[in-house]
C-alpha cells in the first residue's frame, strides 16, 4: 500500500504515521475498538479518579482503537449528545493516544436546516452547499468542529492524529445526510466542501478521512456515494446484527468481502468502523460469529458501539452472558488489544 498522498494535501507527518500504523495492523491481525470505552460503561461513568472501561473490567486490557463522537460540538455545547463532557473527552483521547491507542471520531451532527438531531431528515445537504441558504450556518458549525480538533494536542504540544469518519452510513435513510435525503452528488459535494473548509480554511491537518457506508451487497453499492480516491484515506463499513446469528454471519461475510475487494482495488486500509449485536444476547458471539467471519480478511479493526446501560451495550461487562467467550476471543493472537499494539 502507498501513503504518498493523503486527502488533506497538507496533512501532518503524524497522520502519515497513523496511516502506516493502521496498515501494519493487518499484518498481525485486527485491532479491537470500542466507542466511548473510557467515557462510561454499564453502571459507571468516568470521573477524574477512575480510568477504566468495561473491556478492561472483563479482560484486564484496553482496546487498541478508541471511538468518540463530537455531536453537539457544532453548538459550542459542553457535552456531546451522549452526555460526555468535551473537556473530559479531550483528556481521555490524550491518554489513549499516549498509551499507543488509535483515536477515531464520528460526528452525529444536528440538522443545520431544521435544527433537529441527526435523525431528523428534513432536506438539508443541498442547502448547506456553497451558494445555498444554510451554507453560512454549516460553515460556522464546522468552525467549532475545527476548533475542537485543533485542541487535541499531546503533552509535547503535537496535534493528535485522528481517523475522522464524518457523515457515516450515508446509504441508509436515517440521517439527514443519507440517501434518499440527499443525492449521491450532493453527498460527494458535501464531503469535498467539508474537507476543503477543514483543511484549507480552518487549517486542520491532523485528520485521516474515513468513508463508511452501512450494509451493502455489491461494490457498486459501496461506491455509490464515494467522493473520490484523492479525498478518502481509509474505507470503513458499519454493520449491526438485527436478526439471527446465522443470517448476520452470512451478511457480514458478504460485506467484508465487498469491502476487501474495493479496498484492495483502491489500495486503502479498511475497517469495520461500527459493528455489534445490541445486548450481546448470544453467549459465543465473539468467537463463532465475529472472529470466525472477519479473521484473516485483512481488516484493520472492528469497532464495537457504546456501552450505555444494561439496555444498550455492545461489549460485555463482568458476568455478562458473553464475558467468558469475550475473554477467549481476546486471547487470540490475531485479535489486538492495547498491549498487543505496543511497539
Ligand atoms: C446510536 C445510539 C444512540 C446514540 C448515538 C450516538 O447508535 O447508541 O443512543 O446517541 O448512537 O452515539
């Protein structure tokens, strides 16, 4: 794989280093990621004294990939949409980065036209493109995103590189930036405009840009909204189990194969940027469904979604039904947690 050029033509050296690190992961296996893993878990929330994670509570090691979401930063709020204070988020990112973790950020942005949430699908994309009625609103929101991203510095004042995954699952109908709430052309224009504003206008140069559709069956479907080789650094895919394990395994296999084929053709690293079975109701889900399907497929990571409460969680907490299998899974040499990622 080559790393000669990145979407942001002025990307900092640490972004190139991040890409290389990601590319190397698949030589050893794939990394384990978890959304908000140190921010909260089932029955606890982060405070100044406690640095932990449900993953850590079950296996004694942390994930190698750390997902965070900056939804609500566009309003200059103190907390994100899931009540994580942005100041604490910065601290947690710094710590994860210092320990060798990879940081990835998504953005559940509110609808700039209706001011509803991400799931409020009033037509917005065409109005926030340059020349549109809400371009200025969007630009102001993005400036807040830029300010936050430029706050992410390590202890030496170096900007922390981030795998940035804006406007994800655009081929689903649930977000205002998704088809059919915007056309593929509109989506591509939004991507280019966002990249341009962040990098040129706001001088944010610590981002690796990740394109991540939801469930697909073909390469054409995967590429429907693809904004172009020169403006995407990494390929992602989001996929959740809603039905039986057997059916999901089949879908997952097809999706990973599509992702792998596209990524090999385009010569880009690839990951399952969101995945999971809410409440992990199958005791051997980790070994028999996830690992059995994704091992040796060249993916860089799998990122499990957040552990909000007993009613909404994607990794086990102590004594949860799948905790034992999760331990077995975590001990496999090709499944990489924080300790395995240390160089
Ligand atoms: C969704 C759910 C929501 C959450 C959102 C952003 O998948 O987990 O509860 O607010 O992600 O994290």
